[in-house]
C-alpha cells in the first residue's frame, strides 16, 4: 500500500472544478506519492470523457481545465520530491500528451531518466494527433537510437506507419515494414492493418494486397484500407469484390467502409446500388451525405441527389437558388424539382412547380405522373393523363408505365385493357418496363390468366416481371402456381430478391405450409437475404401463422437490426395464441425506443376478442388515444369497434363511432352496422344504414352483405327490396357474395320466387355460398324437393359442398321424410367429403329419424356420438317423442335436457304435452309443481309483422296490448274461417289445460 488517508477520493464522474479544488486541498494536506499518481489517472480519465461525452465546442475549455489541474499536481510532486518515482513521470507525460499540451509534454518527457515505451507512445501519439508528422518520424528514430533499453511495440509501429501514410512517405514505410518483419510483428493485427493502410495510401496496391493476403485474420482496418486503396487508384470493381468478400467473411463493415464502397458504386455509375447501400447506414454523417450529393452532382444534377436522399431542406435551398439564377422556368430543372418533391412526398409543391412552367414536354408530364404514382395517388394520375392527351402530347413508354400502375392500384381492369390496346397499336408492347407494368396491372386486377399470357410474351423477364406474377398469384390465393413460378424463376437463373422471397413466404403462411416455409428460409440464408428487414419480417409472419411462434421469435432474435414491422409480425403471431407474450413484447419494444405503430395496436386489439379481455382492450384504447393515432388511421377505429362488439358492448361501440364525426368512411359505417347485426341489434343496424345514406356515404360490398343479413334476421322484406333496388341503381357490380346475401334475405323473408330469380341471374355460380343460400332457403320454406334438386345440380357443376350445404340438404330430407336418402347423405358428408359433423348436423339427423318414427335409431345415434350431446340434440329427440307419444324415451330425453338447462321451460312443456296426450294428468300436474318450485317460467311466444314501415309485436296471452280487444275479435274470425275449411284444434296438450 502506497499511502493511508481518511479523505475519500472524488469519483471519476466528478466535475472538473470539483476535481481541481479537491486536488489542491488534498495535496496541501497529504504527502504520498501514490496519491499524485491516482489524481493524475483521474485527470487522464476525465480527459477521455471529454472525447466521448461532450460537445466539440466545449472541448478546448475542458481540456485546458484538465491541463491546469495536471500542472498543479506536477508542481506539487516536484516540490515534495516525488518526481523521481517510477510511475509519476510517465503519468505526467501521458496527461500533457493527451491534453495536446506539446511544450509541457516535451519538457516532461526530456526530464525522464528512463522513459518506458508507454511514454514514447504517448509523445508519438500526441505528434500524430497534432499533425506533426515529421516529428513522429524524428521521435521514432530517436527511440531506435536510444540503445537496447526500450523497444518499439505494435502500437508504436501503427502510429509511425499512419504518419508515413499521411506523408505518402513510401520509402520510410518500407523501412518500417522491414523492421516489423525483423521484430516478428508481422502477424500483429495492428501492424498488418497499418501496413495495408500505408501501402494503399501510397498507391502501392500490389504491396498492400501482398500484406493483406498474408494476414491470417485481417481486421476491419485492413479490409477498409484495401477498399479505399482500390477506389483511390481507379479500380472500383476490385473495391467492390473486396467489400463483398469482407461481408462473406463475417465482418460487419463500419461507416468508413460503407462510404468508400458507395464511392466505388458512384464511380461505376451504379447510382441505385449506391443509394441502396446509403439507406443502410443508421445515422449518416456529413461525409456520407457529401459523397452521395457530389456523386449525383458529377453524374446528373444536385436535385437528383437530393431526390434520391429525400433531403427536403436542402432541396428547398437549391430550388430558391435555381429561381435566383433564372432557372425556374427551365423545363429540365423543373422536371428535376418535381422528381425531388415527389420523392420527399410533397406533391402539392411538385404540382405548383408543374403549373408554373409555361413550356412543357413529355419528360415533364412523365415526372408529374411518376410522382403521383410513387405517392399512391392513382386518381390524380388518371386526371393528369387526360389533361396530357388534351394538350396534344404523345405518351411514351414511361407514360404508359405510370398509367398502368395507376390502373393496378385502382384495380381498374377495363381502363387497363383499353391502355393495353393502345400500347400494342403504338408498338410499345415489347418494351420490358411496359410489359412488366401490364403483368402487374392484370395480376393486381385479378385477371391472372391474362397476366400469365402477358408474362409469357416477355422475351427476357427480369426480377420485376417474376415478382409481379408471383405477387399476383399469392394475392388471389393460388399458392400452387405461386410456388411453381418461384421454382421456375430459380431454374431460369434469376435470383429471387426480397420481394419474391417475401411473397412466397406469404403463400406459405396462407396455407400454413411450415415445411415449405422452412425451405424458403434455407434459401434466404444461402442467398444472403436473411438479414433483410423485409425478409425477416416475412419469415416471422410465416412461422407465426403456422403456429411456430418459437421459430418466429428465433428469427426475430437473430436479426441484426429489429424494426417496428418485424416486431409487429411477432406481436400478431403471439396475439393469436399467447396474448400475454404479445403484451410483454409490446412493452419491450417501447423500452428499446421503438414506437408502436397503428399495426401494433390493431394486432393487439384484434386479439381482445371477448368480454374477458375487455379491460385489456380498454387499456390499449387509452394507448391509442395518447399517441393520437385513432382519428388518423381508420382501420384502428375498425379494430376498436370490433373489440367492443366482440365483447358485446354495443353502447360503447356506438359511443366510439359517434366520436368519428368528420371521418366516417364506408369502412367505419360497415364495421358498426355489421357489429350490431352480429349482436342481434338488427333494427339499430337498419337505422344506422339509413343515416349512412343521409351522409351520402356510398356502401360497399361488405355494407350490403351486413345490412341484407339484418333484413333477413328481421324478416324485413320491404327494406330488403329497397336495398336490392339501391344496389341496382347505384350501378354496383353484383358479385357472388352480395348476390348470395340477396338470395338468403329473400328466402328468410319467405319470398322464394325472388330468391330463385336472383340466383338465376347470377353470372358466376362457382361459389358454394350462393348454392348454400338457395338450398337452405328452399329447405326452410318447405320446398324440400326443390332443395334436393338444387343440391344434385350443384354437384354436376363441380362445386364442392361444405358443412352448410349438408345442413340444408339434411333439413330438406327431414321435411320431405326422405329418411334413407338422409342417412346416405350424412354418410357421404363424413366418409367421402371428410366433413366432421357439428352439433347442428347431428340434431338434424335426430330430427330426420325421430320425426318419421325411427325413435330408437335416433336415440342410438345420440349414444354413438363421439362428443357429449348438447341441449339442442336432446330437445330435438324430445320433440320427436312428443309427436309420436313415446313417454319412456321422452322422459329420458327430458331428464337429460333439464340436467343441461335447469331453467329452460321447453323440456317441461314438451314432456307435459306427451303426458297430456295420453291422459296422464297426474304427471302433468307434478311437472307444473316442479316448475313452480324451481322457479322455471315459460316465456310466451311472440311474433311480429311489418306494415307501412312499422313493426307490430304480438305476444301470446298479452291482455295489456292497446288493441287487445280488436286483436281478439280478429283472432275469433280467423279461427272460425279455419274451422270452416276443416281445421280441428289440437286440445290434448299441456297448454290447453290451464288452471
């Protein structure tokens, strides 16, 4: 131990003024050599802190403070005779050197009796940092002439070689190389990297490459030096090869290497590659920006550079300068300005530039069209194209590319076809860009057959061509063809990129193809795409949708850089199966400084799909409000409405909807209408639909489907007809889903004739939904034979029946008494089509067997079920027992039903009716007592009719109806007429034996 003292030393984080004051006070009261050394080390560490933690403009004053404190310690050490200790002199030299105090450092160094290599390195480093390169070499020569007491180490060599490189002193650099070999330091990474850097900067690339290739494990300095050397001597191709090899060898390039490689791309005119690499720099420094701007400036214009980098502020300055220099009316400058504003997403500014130009050419029109296309403003593209034609300008291939992109965005197939005809007429069809745009337009418009034909006409399809057709197949859920095209692309020697890989991963996710997704994952690794944020997010999405959340999380964890998109994909995956993990990831992303997006919140809200998750959903609602996202993104509003609706909070959903006073789109209206219909509030849904029409919001397919369902549930035929008329008069294309909803609405309202008419007018009957609507409609309206006829016709058109189809057919068989055919159809459903029967299928079979007297078979059918029968099945059997007066089976069925639903009155009523029919009134009375004792009450039956847009409700036994007397008189008249036609009332039932 060097010394003992009671005073606690200041922490390294102490301020400079505190450290200086403490040093003076402590040194005046304490005389211990170790204390001086410790205080000097604190000064040095504070100096290092200046370098890494403080702003540049504060550095001179702070360095001066450290230097002054060091001088005080130095003076005190001389005063008390501690200068001659082993450690203190070196520390003093190191402090002065690091503070850049050359004079004091040199004096302190000259007083050293025996300076070690650390002191020499401190002085050499100081000279190098101060730009005193000749002094570096002189000092090194003095070190060599110092005898055998002190020997240069690898750090010494690195400093001297750096000076040689900066002085372009190749001869002395070679002498140092010889010394390195002599001392056995050639394997040092410091020496190797410095030698490569020295030779490269001295334009001696052959020697640099020789040293580089001889290194066992070249460090980043060596790789970066080789890249810079090749760029410097005008060999950018070689520089790119080294950069590529650097990445393959597992080295992550630093910003210097990336900037140098960008320069190489610029030299070769590969501006797109340069821009792509530039966007991968997390925080580009001034040098990086200057390289990009100067590169574009040398090969085009400054405005092109600004457009590529979306640097709006600089662009505004250049625009002002162009006007100042009288270039504001220049067509080519105007075109560049439009391109710059478009890429900065400032289309209003681009439009202003366009409108202020008196002279216009095709290039200018194309710039404006391209800008609207890039920013997703497809309607504006079509408007501007009309103006262009009216102005007499002839479109070229770039014009057609923009127009086709707009058609694709709008899914406007008719206009796209017209443009195709014009393109062929004007002989642009063979152009690759136009051909790709045609494939994309047809694919996105759903015309895949035509897209494929166009694709096959392209002589040499590129990545864009393949991507367009693959994306099209995935969009239309034709995964098999998407896989085939992906394989064919690879076999044709076209390397799939991020877009094609992400698309095929989406196809794997759609079919939950875990195995296929694994294969694409392996391919992505081999192709070097696994580190791409786009591919990584797609991999996470694929694994999550395949239920492999662990594999998805593994991909997320291995990504070098995580984005909001990749975490969103993981949250969406967790939300499906493990909401708790999704919430943990949601919290972690915020801790890591990533802001949740609207997609993040939508995924979490979609997972809050029931009353038990309502509180969590409300918390997420609060998060959305705090971030101010609710009224900007309508799909967040839809997700919130869905959350409240799925929790059966109709009042909350309506209150939320009322907050969207100025931004109620068709999507929001549809969400609330659909939700209320789903929650059995069809009258409110109809009322909101009428309100929607008052606001002149045009309904879409989903709106019509939802409101037609509401009409069907209410049996509101008149409203249903009005909506049908609205669909017709608004020119809405009657798609299969809307047509099926119309068929269903008419059938449930009892208008089978209109239902058949709509079904007959349908152009495409390849959707099972429309056939189901017709079969179920016939069956429930008593047209069993017609339902079975439609079923057989459906099979002939090769439409595969589903579970709903068979439910309708079995219902028809039950109503028609076709027991054997029903048995056969049920067997075909299970054993041929592989459809597992649901509860309603089984209840339908029990009804079929029981209704027509096969009660034993019906009961045996129930006993053989692979699941526990529910109340519906036992109620169906009990109803059949009532028809046939089977007391024993009826009692067994009633006991089962009462056990499942103790407060349900139907088993008591049905069993009582069985007893009443056989005259067993004692049992009837016993059941009545049991109902009273258990508090079971029979809900009265009700019905309603609609007259002149007003619904009247009738409840059995209601003596308080305002028109009860009139209703009674009408009822007597109706019964009398029925009796006259031969109707005999059934009086042997529980209901006709009231006390």
